[in-house]
DNA sequence: TGTTGCATTTATCATACGATAAAATTATGA
DNA sequence: TCATAATTTTATCGTATGATAAATGCAACA
């Protein structure tokens, strides 16, 4: 960044360079805010955020009209910025056996999404009652949980074109829970689990696949 | 409470009555604080708590030396107040099959511990970095998770007197995760799962029992 | 070089917070 | 009934917060 070569064309290049730089600075402010909010919560003062960024507090108000808007930008970065674009196709790729597919996906998911900052922001926003949190859980069910349930049903029970029962969906939620809570214990509570994440995921997938065929028979919903 | 009969003995009875009443008031303050902290977080102001209790703010300082001490009392009430004293013996009662024992225990555990206030206080205190939270997770592992792993090992693999492997312990954590995250989704995120809690617990227990025998062979730890 | 427009800081405001002291109220016991 | 102690309220302090306006710094351009 130190020896970034200035564009030769002054008029357009200069203006674009300046504008981009301003946008990048704004992004840097958001990312600094993420780290502050992650540590302290959304009650982190604007002065603390500014001090962390090495600027003065009123400057933030030139980039964000209010603290609440800064928080909304943080939401967008955290929730939208880490979603894998090829997860959907990855989950449906029947060239790979379902067990391997699930293990690969959850290892990828865990590495992409879960870290201390993300989980803490996720928890803080949930406790603040942010609508985006409920939205995220619903998206997770629609984009990940239910597709997995369908793929399992097709591979293990070979009933094409049928919907997954609610008990089957809930069983996939159990897998999701295992991965999620493993992350929370390790990254938020800081009680290091004694089994590595890949082993935990493989065992949880096996556990799900072992119980899954028993869930299709019987009642749809109570 | 309106027609509570005063004790006849004035000297002792009167004093005891007054002391008890003061202690009860203090307890009522703690419980009101729990409801405030649960909604707002530990940044709920002492003025808000006092308003919720129908008293003035400085009065709280006659019962608690500081806000931090009030928070500590809240911790004690929340974390220690709901622990079932007979859970340990319940989990070891071999007169009942292990599957039924686990289902009964987790239904009992869910009903006793999980509600909106408890879970939110739990999450808020975890994010504040309260040591009591780490302590709770460690106690859970020692009092619940590891005993369950041992009972499962003895019943499913019939190897008496042997310790549970870390993979086995982690598998029980997966069961715990399913129950926990079910509660969080339902009570904190307010995304109602479509399967009732008893069914979810039964399926999760079956899932654990199905995978458990595969975990004993092989490596102890990686 | 001087001027124009943007970026940043200094100074400030109204409000809310945790906490304390003093006054006022209420209950207790002779 | 009255004095004494316990309980609750009013008044207040110093500090921290979100937000705004005015002043300063600074790079680009002629």
C-alpha cells in the first residue's frame, strides 16, 4: 500500500482514487467497530471505537449519521460477509457421497464463519433482539438445514421428490447445534474441547446418519 | 399474604418476622433485577431496576453496596438456584434403562433450567466474561456429561471401571448441544422449532446411542 | 502561490449514569 | 403517646455518553 502507483490520468484517476480511499477508510472504521463491539458489546462507546481506530470521536459522525447506523453496517458486514456462495451447490453435488459432502461442508462452514468476533457479535445482536438474527436462523434453515435433510432422505431412504418431515429437519438442527455449541464453548466460553473440530464433525454426521432412517416413519408433526 | 397472622411471641417472633421480611425484600430486589438484566443486559441502569421494582434508585444502595455486587447476587440466584439436587443419583439409577434415564433427565433438566430469563442471563454473563460461566460449563461436564458417558459405556459396551474417551465425552456434549440450542432458538431467537421438546430429546438420545459404540475403538485423543 | 474543497480536530451541549449525604417518612417498643 | 430506630425519598456530585458546530489542517488544482 505504501508504494501504490498513482493512476496517470489525473482527472478521472485522481477522483476515483480519492473516492475509493474514502470508502476503504469507511470499511476500516466498520471493521474496527466490529472488534470493539465484539469485545465490549454494542454499548462500546463511540469514544472507545475512535480511540481504537486512532481518530477522534466526532470524526465517526462524518461517516455514519448515528451510532445505530454504524451498528447496522456492522451487522451487514458480519452476517452477509462470510456466507459461502457455493455452499448450496456443494451440498447438492451428488458426485460425492453424502457423508463426505456433509463433513466437507461443515468443516468449510466452521472455518469460514466461526471465530471469536463473529460468534460474539452474533450473540450480542441476538440479545439485542436484532431482527437480522432471526432472519439469519431462518435463512440457515432454508439454505442449509432443509437441503441437507432432503439430501439425506434421498440417499438413505431413496424417496425422491418428497418433503422432509419436521423430525428429520430437527435432527439436522441437532448436527448444526453440535457444531455451533462446539464453537461457542471453544471461542466464547474458552473451555477448549479435547477433540479436534474435524473429528467432532465426522462423529456428529455419523450420529445423524445413524438415527435419520428411524425418523421418516410415523407422525408428521405433533 | 394479606391475612398473614403475626406470631404471638412479641420479642423473638417480632424480630424474626422483621428480619425475614427484610431478607425477602432483598430477594425480591434480586429477582426484579434478574428480569431487568434479562431484558436489557447488565447495562440496565439502577434507575430502571428501581423503577421496575417501584422504589427509588438510591434505595438499592442500602441493600447492595454497588451495582456489581447486585450482579453477583443475580449470578448466584440464576446459576445455583436451579440445579437439581437429585440429578446425579437420577443419572446413576441403573434400575431404569439408560435410554429412559437420559430422556427423563433431559426433560427434567430442560424444564428446570431453561427459560427466557435464565438463558439470556446465561448468555449476557458469558459475553461479559464472567468466570462463573466457565465454572458452570466445567461443572456441567463433571456432573452431567462425563457421568452420562460412563453410564453409556457401561451399558452399551459393558467395560466396567474404564474411563470414557474424549470422543465419547464429546458425543455427549453433542446431545447437550442439541437440547441447549433448541432452547436458545425457541426462547431467545424466538424461532419456534416445529418438533416438541420431548420428541427432540428422544431422537437426540437415540442418535447418541446409535453412534456411541463406534467411538470406543481407536485413538484416545489426537 | 494562492485558493478551493475535503478531512480532521477542538470545544461544547444536554442527558444519563453510579454513587453519596441529608432529609423525611414509617414502624417499633416503653 | 412519645422517643428511638429502621426504612425510604429528595437533592446532589462527578463522570461518561451520543451528538453538533466551529475551527483547523491539508491535499489538489489553477
